[in-house]
């Protein structure tokens, strides 16, 4: 049985820079404590629904994608990227990770 949560990296996050490693680590610990085994991470945000964030929530390597990167999000800078460490931490707790980008949502602005 799959039991878990879905959370955005920056979408509707409580802080301007989006979620951060410590918060995500506490979430993993709580999930493991309650027998949860799956975490789905939304890797995009849309200004239409969250004015403080818009774009990809990871460091992009292709310069053509740079304009689509959410520059307010902590995880989008290669120096502060933390999701890769969260994936490692999740594996230690037997929690599977899904990374998804809901590109079906169109931001007309």
C-alpha cells in the first residue's frame, strides 16, 4: 500500500524562498514515524496561483530554460539545492520519492 504526501518545493510555501532542507527532513521523519512510504514533490509553481513563485524549482543546466526558473526558490540555485539530499534521506527511511512537473497547467500571464 502506498501512503504519503504531496508537497510543493515552492508552491504555497510558508517562506519566500520556498521549502528548505530542514523542513523537508522533519516531514520525512514524521512520515516515517507514522508508517508513510511515499512523498510526491511538485517541482514547479505558477504565479497565477502563487504570486511569489513562478517556474521550475530546480537548477537548470540548459541556458534556454533559465528564463523558466523560479529565481525566488532556494532549490533552484545549484549552491543551495537540497532535493537531491532529501531523496537520499528518504531512501534511508524507506520512503519513495516522485518528482513531478505539472506542465498541463498553463500560465497565460
